[in-house]
């Protein structure tokens, strides 16, 4: 598995291009803007994109989903509980950016323990609510794509409608801190980290 981090959009969101090198299949996680940059990375890698996966429905994680889909024909997947966010943006970003909702209609509605196969990679869906009701983390061998649940030295905001600090902390405690210390954490913003580093140093935990 090869992971390319692209920083996209007004809020410097991490979009990840996850590549199965043996099969040249790929997934795009959180295409939050700058579709040309994402498409150029896909083109350079020479891969076929099977899935566009949104860790959650906030606009800064989905803004380029339709453009990436138009160019790749990949299926867009999001947890069912975040579908309302696609038509009713609680962050105010849609107004700020002058974007009309919805940007896309999802092809796949995800739920706990669903699995997405990308070549020889399996992305396992776990439900990690708190930042949004339908926030997911994608687990694969040795890595977790955690969106806005956990950051290096930080945790996700819970002050938007539908957010819950209690739920967020429970998601982190029961679903993320139970992972191996060596697990690489790919967050929605900022640098990558590991479960072990956050367990030891994250002031919020
Ligand atoms: Zn968010
Ligand atoms: Zn975000």
C-alpha cells in the first residue's frame, strides 16, 4: 500500500490517495477541494480509482468529490448518518464558499464493519461519531484514516450541530486507542502520527 497525502482546499484538508501498487487500483479519501491537483496525482500514479470515500460529510472533506467522480467514474461512499450534511451544511462553509448543495449524491451508504476492496487492500469501516454523527474511520493493515476525530496533539471539534464531545472521546477511547501503538494515523488536517505517540503525548487524552 502506498499513501499519498495531498493538502487541498481553503481549510488545508488532507486528501489521501491510497494505492494498491500490485494492482494499480486506488481509493481517494476526503477530496476536500482542488480537484485538478487530485486528478493530476491520480494521473501521475497511473491508477484506476474504485472508491471516493468521505470520512464525514463536512464540506472541506467532500467539496471535490463530484469532480473527481466525473473524471474517474469511481463510486462515492459515505456513512448513512452523514447524508443529511450533504444538503444542510452546519459549518457555514457552503455559504462562505458560495457552493450550492448537494454537490453529489452518494453511491454507497456505509455502515459499521463494511469493507471496501481496493486491489489487494481492504479498507474496513468503523463508526467513530462525535465530530459528526456519521463520521467513520477507515482501517487497513497498520494504518487508520481518522478524518477529524483525532489529530497529532489534538482532537476533533464537537461544537457543530450533531457533534458530541462525549461521543468523540468514547470513539477515540474504544475504537482508536485500542489499536496497536505502531498504527499510523492519517488525520484530516495536519501531520500524520501514530496511536502510540498520541497515547503518550496528546494533551486531550
Ligand atoms: Zn469536519
Ligand atoms: Zn475537516
